C-alpha cells in the first residue's frame, strides 16, 4: 500500500514539473514572437522614415536648383530692363536734340536761298522725309521707322542728315529686335562719322545690342572703347558705370 502511495506521489511530482516546463516554454516562445513583431515594426518605421527623409532632401535640392535658376532669370531680366530703359532715355534725349538741330538747319536754309536753289537736292524735302521717319519712331512703329530711315539713307547718301539717319535706323532696328542690323548701323555711325555728336551714343547702342545678343565680351570691349575715345561725354560716364557693375 505504501509503495503504491509513493508511486502516485512520484507521478504527481513529474506531472507538475512537466506542466511548469511547458508553461515556461510557452512564455519564452510568446516573448520571442513579440520581440520579432516589435523588431519588424521598428524596421518598417525606420525604412519609412528614411524614405521620407530622402524624398525631402530631393525636394529641397530641386527647390534650391529652381531658386538658382530663378535668380539667374531675374538677373538677366534686370539687365534687359536696364538696357531698354537707357535706350528709351537716350532716344528721348536725341529726339529733343534733333528738333533743335532741325530748326537750326531750316533757319540756315531760309537765310541762304541762293545756296539752296543751287543744290542738287531739295533740303526742305530731305528734312520732311527725315522728320516723317522720326515721327514713325516716336509713334512706336519701329519696323516702319527702320524701313523709312533705310530708304532715306539709300536715296540721300550725301545728305547732312545721313549720320543721324543711320543712328535712328539703328535705334529703330534695336526696338524692333533686329539686333544684327542694329549692330551694323551703330557700328557704321562710329566708323564713318567718329566726330559726330551721336558717335559715342552709337557705341552705347552697340554695346546694348551686343548684350542682348549674349556677347558680353563684345559689349565690354565696346564700353571700353567709349571711355577711351570719348572720355568727356555723358556716354563715357554711362560706360564707366556699366563697366564698374561688371566687376
């Protein structure tokens, strides 16, 4: 009897130990599973965060590039505005000078009728044609003004208005965005009539044209020519200021 009791006690003890071992094993497996879940979740969150950071960095770089491009475009537009503003101011001044010059010429012709009658051409007609072309320029009809001045140059190459006609033809061409022809005409004023009052202004116009064509080196050289050849003129002051801004 006692032997049976001892045997039963032994079985009970083994059963309790097995149960405890099974519970411990279950707890360990559950802990590992939870650790794996947390690890996977952390890895997923880290990967998502890294992707977001990378996208943010790419977006920031793209924005920086766009800002730099915008700054360059603004600088270019400012340069064009500066050129056009100066051209307009110069044109306005030259128009006023022209009217004074025209009035003086007409007065001179009126006091010398004999010389006028002996001339091969009609000075009054020349003045009328010249003024008609200039009126087109004043009205903003730049292409028409260019054509009118060019026609005047061909028809009256020996006219006293010819240097001014070249200058205004160049200005009209510039305003009409015909930069190649404008450069040719501005250059002709300087080359053929270097002592003309419009010669230094023609070089400024040439520099403006070269700038609009993207020839920065050529524009710089032309501005240096203004300073060297016409040091005491308003055009030279403008050229010095432009060169200073380039440094």
